[in-house]
């Protein structure tokens, strides 16, 4: 548990250092995820300890967004003034993004299955 | 209130303990309700927790910064949790690799749809320029969205709120959209919700299956990358085309 947590923090730290050193627009943790992923590919999978610690963290992933979400209390005035465009834009664009992504991916993977022969 | 209680309140409201405890307690209460509601999407635990906490802050007139001094310990774990997404990603690698081409095309289509439709709908309904630029990157994970909004001339902290709202909306609505479009493949379901609703959508996808969660995590990471690289030059061009 402790070793796995340390490993995750080390990869995050590496990611942050790379992001700043190369002035990348991508945040450190995302680079850390990519680095850990490549490491897992090279080493042939995570240890049991790492798998369990990651599972525990990801099981409560929703909780980690609560502090930032509570920041809504700072925007009472703007939301009162622009609630209609903001709400419609959020609902509409979220639904459209899900619909477009899902339909494109389904159409492409179906065609791949029919022209590329049976896939497992 | 007796003087003693008063003093306790003064102490607690200045210490990080209260914000941290409140966050954990609110989330567990919200999760209990979510389970009692049979994991109904409308009882989304992030939505319920934020509603409870915002209510408490407003009623007790506690500044957000005071609350966040405690809650930041939870917020901090977003970093290692993002790194931890590499593990489910690794577990699903063979399937991800076999779908690489379609995934890239769906990624570009979904990423552009999310940003441009948010901007277009907001602009058509008269949102201010600051709000529009805060809306454009709202489908990607909070730190990327905030950085992109800042570069576009939006308000980063407003973007954080719009990002979380988008995540909650996707987590609530995806099931109905999939049922309507008859989409059953967990890979497709996970990828689409990851594109539209970043980490909160990914959390929701993990409740469906590990496969859906891994595809959502991949979509979230890739959309963050595409959005960070493309929006800073696409949005000025869109504004010029729209004559704004």
C-alpha cells in the first residue's frame, strides 16, 4: 500500500517535472499516467500491491471531484445572470459529444468487423 | 451560543479539520443515498455532495477558501488517482490496440463536437465572451480545462465548476442516451462518456465494468491532449468566422 502510493506519487512528480521542463500544455498527472503505462508494458504488468492500491483510489474517484465542484458557491451572481445559456450549452454539448462519439465509434468498429473478418 | 461553543467554532472554522471531515461525511451520506436509490443516475453522489456542502457553506457564511484549506487534501489525491488510471488501461491494452484507428477518429469527432457545440449554443443564447471561453474546454479534466480557459481569455475557476457540472450531467444522462441509441458495447459506452465527461464520467464507467472504465480513462487522457493542443488556435478562428 505504502510502496504503491509512493510509486504513484513518484510518477506524478516525474510527470510534473517533464511538463514544466518542456513547457507542455498537458498536466503532470496525465504525463505520469502515460509514463506508468509504458513502464507497465515494458515490465509486464503491475504488482498485486499496486493493483490493489490503484483499485482503492479509483473506487472513490468521484469523491475527489467534490472540493472543486463546491467552488460553485463563488459564482452565484454569474450563474444567476447567465443560467439559461450556461445550462443549455452544458446539457446540449454534453449530450451531443456522447452521441457523436458513440455513433462514430460504433459505425467504424462495425465496418471493421464486417470487412476485416471475424475478430475475437 | 455560550462563549465556550463560540470559541470551539472559531477554532474549528480556522482549522483544515472541519473542511476535510465535512467533505468525507457529505460524500458518504451522498453515496448512501445513491445506493438506497438503487444507483439511479439522478442520485449522482458528486451532485448530492456538492449540493450539501454548498448549502452548509452558504448557511454558515463560510468562505470557500476556508473550506478548501481542509478539502484540498482530498483534492490533492486527484493527481495520484490520475496516474493510477494506467493500471486499468494496461489491463485493457490488447482490446484498445485492436481498435486504435476507430478510437482516434471518434476522439477527434467527439472532442470537436464537445467544444464547438458548447461555444455555439452559449453564443446563440447570448452568453458573455468570458463565459463562452470558460465553456469551450469543459469536457476535459479540470487542470487541463483551467489552463486552456486561461489561455483563451476565460475564467479558470468558473471553468472548474463547468467541468464538474459537465461530468455530473454526462454521468446522469449517458445511460438514457445509450438506451435510446441501443448502444450496448462497454468499450463504446466507456469511450464516449470519457470524451464528454472526463473523470466523473470515468468514475461512472468503472461502475459499469472495468472495460468501460479503461476506455473512459483512455478517452479522458486523449481528449485532454487534443483539447490542450487544438483549442488555443481553433477558438480565435471560430470567433473570427462568427464575426465576434
